[in-house]
């Protein structure tokens, strides 16, 4: 077999066999196939697509390229959750303690932020002392004892996806449905959970810009999950504006505490309750979505899951005092107000631009090796549907950098206004199971 023939085959829109896909993935991981051939192959997939069988085979080739977690020592049905990536997406931080408070084991593996999207692991590391590296025994013991644990992705889990994802990032081949589906699902399968709830984001801050594309991605991932015997549900949710009011790291932890106290913004509280309810049903704690949603709403309203978040911080070595004293989280030196230069209703906020603003303030990485500033970020004072007068504060930028003009300009341009009140945003577009 030769890589060039397989690139040619895909370029013509033909279907590859499982052996051919394995050959390409293994060859690339073993450095027998160079970056330029893999790049050409990825671009051929970008334009010609892959059918469901090819996508499932690509997923398995990624899974088989590295280790797989054995979670069989954890009692009960293990439920995992994954987001396709967004801006202000602190939902995992809320969902882990919330679902664990029902007695359902949550064994979570999460990533770091790259580009305009944030990562759960970075957000948690903004809490002094929080350890995101746990040995497998401690991880399993914590899930059995406390029903929750979270770690960063281990280095030898799906190494093929890691290498190919880095290549996609620099060859404009990220936003391809078969490539995203196989990338996400391979990590979920290798991480060992029994059931998976997927949060597929759609809108200006997501990889999928249209609802139809997001539904196709969601359906593809659900089929892959089912074909590999994982109960999988995907929820297509809004990312046309940042979620909630905080975008960054430490400030997102602060907002997590607010949500867990029942004081979260409507958009993120609705999505949290929807995803957590499906996790609760798959985890066997409820036999229908409505009763799970009602119970979880009551838990949020009572604010009791905040104690579970404190417990998560304590068992992973962090300082739980931040929950009652959020000012102990990292704070930046400068706070800059971005003001409206016109009056009207906020009709749109480009989520990607707000993510870029946060990155320019120091909250994100442009390159993998960049250090992030946990205290940097954006507080969204005005959101879509709010009315503003000229001079009103739209956002507050938090940074330790003296040069924030570019960030302020990107942020201001992210806002659009109209005279008429815009239609309310849909938070949940579709559920696929
Ligand atoms: N997240 C992933 O893990 N992979 C992708 O391809 C896109 C988002």
C-alpha cells in the first residue's frame, strides 16, 4: 500500500477500506508517513468527506493508537460529558459536582484551551493547588469514594488524534465533520466511560456555524458511540454568543460558584440542567428526563451542590476557601470598561471575537507552549437582547498587560445593535439519541 494512492483515492471521492485507514493512521504515528502526505489526505477528507463506516473506522484507528483507560474498578454506570468547544463554557465545572451529588460516578477527562476556546483543565488550575494530574489508583478511588474526579488527558491516550489534531490546526482542516467526530469520539471511547453526553455547540464561537451542520456532527457522533456500544446522547446547543457573563479562567470559576448557588445566567443554567439531566438518566438515577430536570433544578435552587464543588477542590489538593471567598482567586491589576458608542438593543455578540479578546488579554494560548494568566478575562455586562444607551458599559476587560487597546477594539467590534428588540436566542436546538 502507498499513501499517495490512498490520497488519490480520497481525492476522487472514493471510499477507503478499514485496512487503508489503519495504514494511514499507523504510518503517520510511526513517522513513516510525512506531514505533507497526511496534510494532503486531511484536505481530501475535508472536501470529499467520509461515510459513516469510514468515520467509525477512523475513530477506532485513533483509539487503537494508544492506551485505553480501564475503569472497570469503578462501581456503577460511568457517565462522561464532552463539549465540542466554546467561549465562556464552564459547564463541566458545574456538571461534575451536580451530577456526582446524585450519586452517579463522574470520571472526567478534560482538555486545555487552544485559540479562542477555553479548557476546563486551565480553569480548574486557576484554583491554588488544584491537581489535574492524578495517578490511576487515586483517580479510581476518588470516583468510588466521592463519585467524581477530573484529570487532564494522559499523554498516551489517542496519540494519533493528538498528532493529527495539531496538523489540522495549521492546515485549515479542523472544521470537517468526520474529522471532528472521530477526534472527539476516539478520546471518549479511550477514556473508558459507559455512557457519553455530547454538547455540540453551534454559532459564531463554535466550529459548526450552522444548525444543520451541528446536527449532522451530532448524528455522526451518536452513531459512532452506538456502534461501539456506548450509550450516547448529543444535545445541539447555542454558541452564537458567549455563555453566561464570564469568559476567562478564574472569573469562570467564580461564575461556576454562582451557578451552583442557583444564581447563574439563564442560558448556561438551561444548558447545564439539560446536559446533567441526560447524564442522570443514562446513569440510571432517573427513568425520564423531566423528573431528572426537576430534581436537578431543585438542587441548583437550594445551592447544595456548591458543597460538592468544595469537596472536589479539596480532594484534588486545591484551596476550597475560594468557594466562600472568591476574591482569593487570582485577580488582575487592570480593569478596563468597554463602552457602547451607539444606542439600541444588542442584536449579536460574535463569540469568537470575545474568545480572541480574552486571549489578547492573556487568558488563552496562541501556541501550545504559551503560559496563561489565570486572572485575565472578560466580564460580559450586556448580552443579546439587552438595551443600551451610548456610553453604557458593554464589557469589562481584566488583564495584567499594559497594552489592551487591541483587545478593547476587538471586543467593541464583537457587538452589533438594532433598533428593534431581537428575537430571544434558542438555547437548545435538538437532542439526538
Ligand atoms: N475538539 C476535539 O477534540 N477535536 C476536534 O476535532 C474538534 C474539537
